[in-house]
């Protein structure tokens, strides 16, 4: 969706066209619980691993990802993809921002292990 009828690159003046074959990432990732198991075919993996018992995730993507996985699972398979959701805490940087790849403020777990040990990291991540 564009804000303008015929958008033009402000830097070079070339007309821009939106890719018509684009799907919102949260909707495509909502198919993950069953699409990775061979769906829409009835595969052995699908019968063994779907549905699963628990999804572990952060609270910040409940609406974006988890709810969409549930309604997609119900719509396309007739089953919810998991019975329980374990919500873990978020690790924040010194400025209070969520650590993320896009912000580049993540911490290398190998550095943490080197400095504090693997058990300290395991304990911290076990929320």
C-alpha cells in the first residue's frame, strides 16, 4: 500500500512500483507451525508433531504472531497449533530498548559464557 498514487524516488526521480506479490510477514509466519511439516499434504511429520504442546515467546508479539498462528491453524487444519503459551521476559540494553537484531544491540552469548559461565547464562534465560 502506498501513500501516493504514483510514488517517485526522492533521490533519483525514478518512478517506484510496489511488488504486487507481497504478504505481511506476520501472516506468512503464522503458517509456520504446520507449513514446516509438509502442509497441505498429510505427512507423517504433520501427524506426529502437529499440534504441539507449548510455544515459547515474548509478550511483545502475542498479537502479531501468536494470535495469527492460532487462527491460521484453526482455519487451515481445524486444530490450534499449541495448547499452552509460555511468555518469557525481554532482555533490554542500557537505554531500556529491547535487544534486537535490527537495532544491533544484542549480546553475543559466547562472550557471556566466557565472562560468567554457561550456567549463569542458562539461569538468566530460564524465566
